[in-house]
C-alpha cells in the first residue's frame, strides 16, 4: 500500500488537529496589540494571554514574532479587500 503525503492528498498529521478558533483568536489578538502597543511593544506572551492560548500554540504556527505579525497584517488586508468588494457590489 502506498501512502501519499501533503495537504492535497488529505492525509492528516498525527495528533490533535489545530484549532481554527485558536488561530483566529491569535491573529485577532495580534492585530489589536499591534494597534495598541506597536511592533516593538508587542510580545508573544501578550498575544498568548489576550488570545487565551499558550505560547507553544503560537510557536507551533509561527516561528517568530515577525512571521506572526506578517500573517496578521495579511489577514487584515484580505478582510479589507473583501469588505470593499462587498460595498461596491451593494452599490452597483
């Protein structure tokens, strides 16, 4: 029997699946703290506390603060883009 790997084959990694709710909470907390504290004032510890997760949950997904902030900003950018498209669709 051959085993295919990779997300496109639908093979799940061993262990508990990652929580989409935790992922969203981390990105939301990052954006809020970034707005309140700025990049230099933002810490993984503060994000974890605000999101209600452990630091290890964050470090499993993002190896550094830089990568976490980049993903959070990308999420914000995508949401803004969708919102603008929705507004234009409503007025067109």
